[in-house]
């Protein structure tokens, strides 16, 4: 196992431990859309874990429908996107179309 792979597993293991010990504790805050930085939403460890797992399932599905083997190196080209200004220094980028190379 490479050192970068090992450190990835350490990060996931740390997240799993935090979810187990304090699932509802906020791990970070996100600006609430269209509140212009005046309101923030807590993201708990459990929600963050769920978001990671949901995105992993999505990308596994995208790759498997294209017959891309597990652990392949891929390039993702964002063909089109929308940028939403939340606050002067915060942007939300919504990807509307991708091309996987």
C-alpha cells in the first residue's frame, strides 16, 4: 500500500471514529444559500459521512456504466456549470454536464 493510500485510509478511519463517538457534532459550517453570509448551516460528522458515501455511490455508478475498472485513473472535464454567488467571497458551483476521459 502506498503512503498516500495509507493516509487516505487514516482520514476515513478518523471520520468513522468521529461519527461513532459524536455523530451530531458539527465538523464545519456552510453558508446558507442566498443569505449572503449572514446565516450558516452546521454539517455534522454523520451528515458529512453520508455526503461522502452518496458521492462515492454516484461516481461508482458513473464509472461502472462506462465499464471503467475499479482503481482506474480518470480525468473529469466539466463541460458546463453555473456559478451562484452566495456572498462576495463564497460561490456555489453547480456542474450541469461532465465528460469523463
